[in-house]
């Protein structure tokens, strides 16, 4: 790190010399620099004060509430145990019953840990296969591809009683490769896989083996995932392009896939995906500070060298466990002990996944750290999949659906959403590029709950699944998906959904400002210099002392693996637990839940967990304070000036020179019935601030199920929507004036006008400007004014197809199968 501190010192000395050189700057320039320095110090002070205030308030509020609850529980317990109405000797009898029960539960708990150890060894011996609850078939193995990798495409076999229709849009789920193995997205029946299967969709799963292939890189993985999507399209030629769902780390992998292969995917779903990794709220989300406090890229380089070129995913899992040590180190074990009669299967199933540790090549983990978590290059359009191949998220053509949660402490909503602000100039550029971005934020579900179970999250995933077929009928733009109301009990609720148009300003309100991201630039630059120093001065000596045998020994003796292996049947002191547990099960006598000693046990557990949580909260406060103190000073900000966030974004006027815009405007008067109706629907969409589900469904019905739209392929439909959107955006008045050129006959004009009026619904529910625009259409098309409602689909009852489209640029293809 000496070179880093030398660089900072040299820069500061040069800066001070220039500042004090009376011949270099004028007095006004010195004043300006001084004011800038004071402003930066003021910003640093504000960040530190805001962070400390947030931490202290949360610590005070949450721990006071928990303490008051504990005291109240203790008082109630004392009243119950020593009240006047207690019979003599009752407490002694309850203690004897509790002692026997506690001993039995401890035996069963220890035996469950033994079984976990046995499962771990068995899982390791089998190569850590996916932990999917469903049967599956291997469709394509990445090891057989021209650029081999350890990924594979699995086809989920639907369970008995579930019928899958091959013509329905396939789902491809990409699980995260962040230390654990694959399968968490299909870990339970009510997970993402189950939701899609029960809706009749074919489901495919992108899994991976424990050991990467030699020479495997992130580019190899992206190429393999593209091959998987092509294979799915080949297997389902009559269905629309597949939906690709990326969970957590699989989310940014999905973005890489869609950006480098914009012609392959249908809608892409990002669940808790960290993309803008510097974002977060001050006083919250401490995981983003790790690189600034613990070190950057050199850490993973060292770990990879100790692994003989392979990075151990168990090191990543250790970081995750430290986020909530009260849960991972104590509460989950106590919950098993307290409810051992019912918790064993759930505990063992989850631990099979959580305790399966996977490996990455150094090139993979280094790309992830440098391009994403420390460098944050993806949202700045600086990330390179391969040398000379930048990844531009603007190249994605498929609708993007982002699912985030306020309860996610690993990927907070700002990390999942702020990349939109950094990638596009404003919401109009999203529309100009023909893109649709929809986001939805849950209030409380945690990180794993986003793609594992959580009943509420499951319902929202179900709603996304059922709504996907209508999302593509939205006019291009930025939307928030809102579940407005619901009917019925929790598990049988039906939801009403709307899509509300949003702006970049709306997205900014989700954050508490972005001044806190500037210090991360200094961390990124320091990380680069540290890695260079390590690569030149330290790495040769480390690599000389490491062999494949020593690397394998280090992995096997990792604390997370060792705790499982030592507490297994291989240990002669642990093996007898199996027989003891069998005897306990044969004579099991659970104690009554109102036993005062059981309640005292629960109170003691709450106190222990709160003590660990209190230490965690103080640690997080120290982490954040240390981070901003080190990297938020004017000197550090100057040091990181070359890596500060931001990218060059184009204004709307500059986007007018895009080839797609120029081509669309050149053909403003060309087309036919389809182009005219879509153009008018886009104009109507501009006049609304939100799109209710019923209106969207009518629009989707017209554009997907009625002729002549039904005969369009999804690519043709998307092309027309994008082209007409550009015409409306850059030549709105001409777009309206040229409608008669698209609709030559009176019959077509009348039918088109009825169709366009059918979508927004009855006149009484229309906004005034919507009705005014409809009247404008009628005037331009030389039709009588709008008077009555149109409640039936005009195209559904048409005896013959309207006049064919006149566009020479759209080819005639076979009808696409309905979803």
C-alpha cells in the first residue's frame, strides 16, 4: 500500500504548492479553491453526522423496544411462575418436565447437526449437484461448448398433476454464483420455478458445477448462457422468446447476456440484482463499505493465489454470514433446538444449499470485483466483457423488470435501480430507444425471500408472471408496477395491477442523495494501485509457495467446511448420537409450550441474540465512520477524481441523429392499418400518467390476439411499436397529420378509430385530454365526433380482415402462437 499513500501525499503536496504559489493563482482563484475545499469538508461532516445520527437513532429505537419487550416478558413470566394461584410444588414438576425435554431436544439437535455434517460430506462427494426440489434433465452442458465452462442448462420436469404447454413462453432462471451452489430459485414448491410451472410455462434452469473449467472467464459464461437461450428457442419454435430471470448475482449476468445478445431474449427479470454497487443510504447497507475498510482487489488475488489460481466461494459466504451474525451464529441453531420436532427437515434442506461451497477462477472473481463491486464500471459503460468489447446496457432491447426490496440488506433498492439513472439521460431516452423498464419495490421481504418463497413475494412474482404477456403492449418508457388492491385471504388473494409512468426524479427520491458515492471512486483507484503493487512485488513469492496440494488442504480446512466435517459420523465422538436420537424419538415427551422454563429459555435466547445484534450495529457504525473518514476527505476526493461516478449522456436533441430515428422519420407517411392504430395508441399513452391493468389487457388483446396484429411476429410488432414511438417523440404534430396517409379508405379509418377508442374504455372513465385527443383523431380522419362508448372489441367481431399493411419493410410470416 506504500505506493497508494505516496501517491496521495505527492498529490497533496503538489496541490498545496500550487495553492500557496502566489504566481500560479490569482486571489480569486485561491478563494474559489478554498471555498471548494470547505464545501467538501462540509459534505464530509454532513455525511458523518447523518450516518452517526441514523445509526444511533436506530440502535436506540430498536434495542430499546427489544429491551422493553424482554422486561415485559420477564415480568409476565415471574407473575406466572410465582403467582399466588400457583399450586405448591408445581414449579418443581414443571422444572423436571422441562429438564427432561431440554435434554431430549439437545440430543435431537446435536443429531441434526451430525446429519448436516453427513449431508455435507455426501453433497461434496457427489460434486454438489443443484439442490432443486424438482427432477430435471441436462439439456446442454457448457463443458461441451467451444469455450468450455462449468455451467449447464437443465430442463425442469413438471411434477405430477402439472401440465406444461410447449407453445407457451419458456422461462430460463439463472441462479447466483456467489459462493453457494445452484438451485435456490427452485428450492421450494412455491418458488419461482413453481410459479411458472403452475402457469403452464416450460421452465429451464441454468446451473453450474462446483469446479470451474480451466481458463474459464465471465465471457465464457456469457457465451454459454447465450447458447442455452438459443437451445431453448430451438426446442420451442412456436413460442415467443424466452423470459430470462436473474437472481442476485445472476441479475447482472442476465444484463450481460441481454446487452451482448439483444436479439435473443424476451423480457428479463432482475431479482435483487446488484448493478450500481456504490449506491445505498447513509446509515444503512454496510456491506458496500467492505472494499474501503478491508481492502480491494488484492484480497481476492491473494485468496486466489493461495487456492492455486482458484478462489474459494466459502470466503464469500463468510462475508454474508457476518452481515447478520446474530442469525447465522446463534438464532438459527436456537430455533432448531426450540422446535426440533418440526424444524429438522427445513434446517437440513436449507443447510444443504447454504453449506455447498463453489469455486471460481481468479479471472472470474477478479472481473466481478474490478468491474462491479469496487470499480462499478458496468453502470458507467466502462465494463469490458473481453478486451475491446465494452458492455453497453443501452443495447438491451427486451423489456426489463426489476424487483427489489427495502428489506434486502445485501442488494438494497438503490443498487438494483440507480443504474437506470446512470445509463439513460432521462425517461424520454428510454422511450426513444424503444425500451420498457418496469420496477417494483417490496417493503419488507429479505434478500433470499425475493427468489425463494415468502408468501407475499410469491404473490408478486405470480402477478409479474401473469402480467408479462401484457407488458410488451406498453408504450416504451419507465414505469413502476403497483399492486393497487387485492381481494380474498392472504393465500388466495387476487390483485389489481397498474403501471404508473415514472421519471428519473422519481427514482432519485428512492435514495437519500448520491454524494456518499464519491468516496468510492478513491477506493477504486486505490484498489487498482494496490493490485498492481501486489501483482509485481508480492505475488511471485506467494505463488512460489503454493501447490495444488496446499491449495486443496486450505479449502478442506476452511472453518466453514471444517465445522461440518468434524461434526459428522466420521467423528467417533459424534457417531453415537444417531443411536441416542433413535432412543429419544421412541420415548419423546415434549413439554407444554406454556412451561415457564421454556418461556425463560426463549427470553434468554432473545437477550443473547440482541447482544450480538448490538455488537453488529456498533460494528456497522464503526465501518461507515471509518470509511468516510478515510475516503471522504478533500484529499481522498481529489485522489479519486479520475474514477468518480458518471458517464456522458446525450440530450434528446443529440439522439435525433440516431439511425433508427432518422429512418423512422423518413417513413412517417408509410404503413397501413397496424402502424396507424399503434401510433394512435402511443399518442393516447402519452396522455395518461398510469396504465391500469384493464386498459393494458385490452391493448394487449388487440395487439396480440386480433387480426391483423395476430399475424405479426413478436419481432415485427416490436419493430412497429419502436418506429411509431420515435415518430411520435420527434414529430408529434406530423404523426397526427399523416394518419390519413396510413388509412386510405373510410372503412379502415372508422375501424381504426373504434379500436383506438375501445382501449381506454368508456368515456366517463377517460381523462379530459384523452377524450380531446380522440376527437382530434376523428377530425384528422374526417370522421364524426366521438359520442358513444365502445365496450366490445371491434376487431373480434370483424368478418373480414382490414386492409393489408402498406409497409414494405415488414415481411409476412406465420402467425405466432398465443401465450
